[in-house]
């Protein structure tokens, strides 16, 4: 079902009146967050929706290269299930964002001395033209519209990072004594004054302020390209970015060859402009037609094809089920762009014998008008591995950076109030394709999540190189393996050669990773854990009313989220603390490490698997019941 949130946000009339039908740009060329090969040998790269139908809306999927490896006819059966309504609604009531160019009437801008209005160069998160990646098409139309995010600096970030190091260290006296959201906002969020001041400045420049982050770290605003150029002393261009959906035209995105400037009083409070994108597509999301179909795919377990039961067996989650733990009383948060199709979700679950309710979906920005296979599979598989847990979706309108950066940040702030303690995000980006400001924003949001005791898991990517947000030390990076079956038995598990992994570009190595990865350099290394991802051991997905097979670390992350929800059920039921921010425990507790299936063979282009922790697979894949019992108390 769809849950309304009473945000004090305004969707400007310009957004309602304009329609932009451009696909989004959340991946780089060759970076396929959903795998690019299959055991059937049939490939068809896509960026979300393998084929458009009348039920997917007017947009295209935007989530990385996908591989449609097979489809199987099914027999339609009318069934009765939980509510499958898919009419997305968002309450966007709020106050008008004025465009008055005076600072009268008690504006906080009146407190700023003239010398602090001087512009100074400032970093930004808008990509620069790069031949073959961002191909410059020239200056953007000054009358065109944009949406953007500006960030605000956390208060005493170093102190917060020190707290997280201590509270997550199993040997610490305050282990697992995380902050409440109120404590975090009071001590480390940007001040209410600074938050109001930057809103006032944006409105003074003529922009519309539309969405405000709960933790006060982000402000979303819109206007014209000319207003953007004037305010930030830059020139937006349009670049064409290769479309990860094979055969489709390149994606137009905003870029700039020029640096940006901010007034001194803004630069002192902000890391800069985090994103700038074309407007979200507007229109109506197509209604769900047809019926729930309860009919598993033919040859569902042929070869190494993965069903929910097979994955649960491979990782010993079925032992927890047998002991009475299935995620009941827990909630799984799923971070994604666009919308999901509830009847397709129920078809997937019920066809594999899973009876569960639909997700509660919080649309945090503009209402989505399309659906993505990425969003569909993230919900399907996290819900399948934790059949007793409730699902909570945190959705943006699409998968462009303005949407996904805001939604990631907002989901982590809202999760504790929603009683959500584990979240998954498979909308990964190649780390080397994203400006540092974008990477840092994800990292700061994840730091806030760790301070709250959230388990945040993200796909590590499918290019053999690190992605973001999994490059953050405050996110558990889920890499990929190949899981080989013979009949009903797992006979081998090896590193997948495209498991997104390696030394990150952005962040120093955390203290807890030094003993195993310090010899590789002074940067954070991914991955931390793994699950099946190689398209040679593909997962079933029901999408566009057909059964399809896919691979990629987009599955590893929701699988792990489902596992953690079931583990939390076990622990809470036995009077033990939830998993929480688990990265330090993974690296510092030998008893926890011993509960993993150690992946010792296979390699990426740069690193090989081996005994103990390794770069492509981290600590390996879980023996879930043993993991639940071994975690420190």
C-alpha cells in the first residue's frame, strides 16, 4: 500500500506543466548493476525495463545493464491476495517558495555582512564533459529547467565519526548504545538557522525550494538553466551519456566544463551543489491490469537457477525458518527509484509459495510515472528471504542522482521512526564516474545511519571495480559469487569475475580493516560480504508479465537484507540486540568470521579470492543461523 507523509514540501507549477521524457543516468558505460551474461547464452542488455509495456508507464528503466536470459510462459490464475493497489500518492503541501529579490521582512539574509556575499570557487557534484563517457553537446538552453540538490555540512563530523567507531567496536564499553534520531539532530545535524538561511538564499536567487531533508543535510530546488548559471557563475551544458540499455539512444544529462562559485556565507556552510539534473518526468503511472498469476516458471531449478528456497538453503536461512524465525516483527527498508508493480510482486511470491503483504511505499519526492525491473527485484528478493517481515519502500521518481541521493539520505533518517533497522540499496553507481561531492554526500548520509544503528547494505557493482554508495565504510558492500548446484546440493561457490571490488578512490581505510587490507594501501577496500550474483547462477524475476532470469550484485544486496531481517527476528526474540552497523564486527570478531562460507577460488581482473577475507568476496557468504548466534551481545 502507499503511505502518505505530510511533508512541508511544494511541487512547483513548472514541474506539473513540463514533461521530460529522458531516461536517467545512474550507471556508466559497461557498469551493469544487473548482470550481462547468462547460463542460457541469450543476452539483451537493458537499463531497467527489458521491454516496455502499457503497464510500465511512459519512461524507460534506468538502473544499469540488465540481462534478460529467458522467459517462460505461465498460466493465468485469478487469486485472492492482499491489497495490490498501485496508485502512488504524495502529500506535498507546504509554503510557497518566493522569488522576491529583496531581503526585507526579517530575512536571515539581513544578518549577512556585504563582504560575505562575495563569490568563491567551490567544489560541485555536476560531471564535467569527458569524451566517450560524457560527450559534450554544447550549452544548455537557458530557458530549460533543472532540479538540483545543495548540501549542508554536518556539525562536528569528526566527533560523530569517533562515536561511530566506538559504539560499533565489540570491545567498547558503549557497544551497541546508538544515538536516537533526536540526539543525532541536536548534536550533529546542520543547525536550523543554517538550514533556513540557505533556503532563504535560494529563494532570493529566484529558485523554488521543494524538498527538505529531515536531517537538514540536503535541500532540493528547481529553476531555469539561466538562473543556475547566474547564481553559481557557471555554464551548464548538455552531455550525452551512453545508454546502458543496448540499442537505445544516449541519455542527455547536464554537465559543465566550468567550476562553480558560492557566496562565502554559503560556502562556509555547504559542501556545494551535489547534483543538477533535468526535471523528473511528469504524467500518470499506468494502472495495474491483469491478475496475479500463481504459476512457477518452467524448469525453475534447472542447472544453477535460483529460487527463494534454493537461496535460503544455500545460506542456511532455512534453518532459521525451521526454528520459527522468518523475519516476523521486523521490517526491511528498500531504497529505489520509480514504482513497483504489486501484482507482479505477488505473482513472484505466491508462485514460490510465499504469502506476504505488499510493501508500504513512501514516495519521498515527485510521484513516479514509470516502473523499473531493478526496483521490482529489490523488493521481490528481500521480501522472499524474509517472508515474515514487513516491507517499507523509500522511493524517488527515477534513478538520476538528484532522486537517489536525496532518497538514500531521507530513508536513513526516517527508518528508525518507521521501526526499520535494515535497508538495501542496489541503485549503484561506478565510483570513478561520480564527482567527489556526490560520493561524500552518500558517505555522510551513511555515517548518520551508522550512528543510529542501522544495517545499510548496498550492491558493490558489476564491473569488477568499486561502486558508490558501497564504497563508504558505513555501508556493508555486498559483492558477488557464482553458486553451483548439482540437483538439490550446492557443490561449489566461487568469486564472480565482475564482482564490484577493489580499493576505493574516496575514503581512507578504517581502523578495523587495516589487519586484513592494510597491505593493499591506505584506502577503504570493498567488498565486505557476498552472495550469489554471477548470471551463470541466475535469479528468477517476474516482470512485464513474464518470467526472466538475471544476475548481478543487485540481488546480493536484497538477499543480505532479507537475511539480516531474519537474524534480527532471532536475536530480538531471544533478548539479544539487533545486528546494527556491522562492519567493524565483521572484521574484529573471529567468531563471526567463522560463520561464513569462505570463498577461496575465482578472481576479478585485479584480485583473487583466497582463504579468509579477500577483495572480490569479503568474508564470504553467510551460514545465517550460525551468524545469528555468533554476533556479540
